[in-house]
C-alpha cells in the first residue's frame, strides 16, 4: 500500500456553499445559473431546511436537491418547477441520479440510504447497516453498485438490484465525509475527517493507496487521470492518479 503526502495544486477559499443570507438569516433556496453568462435562471423554492446538495440528471433535464427538511426534491431544469418530493426519515445530506437516470439514491442523517424510482418517486429499497449518518451515496459508472460514506468511519458497497451490502471499507479513524468511484468503476476514493483520502479496489474492498493531508478531507472528485480533494481549511489538492 502506497502513501502520498505531496500536494500538486491548492487554492485558498471557502469550499461548499451557504444556505442562509448572512445579513437576514433568511433561508435561501437553491439557485440555477447560466454557465455561459453567470446569470441567475431560476430559484428552486420549496425546501424548508438547508439544501445540502444539488445535482443534474444525466440528460440534464432534471435537478435533484437534498435538504435537512427531510426531503429530496426533483425539479424540471428548464422551468424550475418541482416534479416530485421524496420523503425520508431525517435530514437528507445528498441525492444523486443513477447513470441511466432511472434511479435516485439519497443519503440521510438516520444512518440509511434510500433507493428511489426516478420516474414514479416510489421507494425501491432502504440500505441499512451503517451505525451513524450516511453523508454521501453515489452509483458506480455502470449503475450496478452504490457506495455510501458514513460518520461511523466506514464506506460500504451495495448491490443496486438487491439492496444487499457487498463489502465494508474499513480503516478510517474519523468520519467518512465523501466518496467517489473512479470513471472505470474499478476503484473507490474516500475522504475522511482523519486527514486522509484512501483508494480502494472496488472488487475486493482492499485499500490500495493513501493520501495524507494536514486537515480533515471534506470532499473528493475523481476523473480518469487525477483525484481532487477539498479540505477543511478551504483548499483543493489535485493528485495524479498514476503516481499513487
């Protein structure tokens, strides 16, 4: 197992986004922006708690938001109108579509992840087994598996069809804040409050490599050639995957 400490790039600044107006403390809705002009297109109104995540469907036609109000909501990306509300137990920390757009996975404070039919809004399965809040959940690139990240210090791999646990990725000594599959689905990267990100073999659940930072690792994103990590000090670190 390799361990890397060197940083390739860092940017100072705040990672994440604010949910409240800093002057009035009024709850703010998620906003939709034009990527070319930077102009606001729509405000997606309806949540009554913090909005913790927002992501597009693969075809770009829908948006899914996750909120501390106990719901995930699906919106029409063109009109900003709500299409569906998925009601969970406890605040929802993340929600994302499957690669084919047919399913949604939500992650909740109550220690569960829930799988939903994106067309009907019906619950398909509840993934139980983590001992604390599930902070993130995402699909493998082929949609066959789901990986969850939990405050209990583990990430877990699940079968999308059966909802059964396949493997538990153990080794972190702090909360696992974020998790991501590699684009080919062969590996998983976890980000933890213990100051490390860890690379795992998705087939065996074995740890392959470790990246150590000087702060809690709060976010991870993986592409075919690099791994980007966000930390609690507001920095982003980018590593060459081939050198891990």
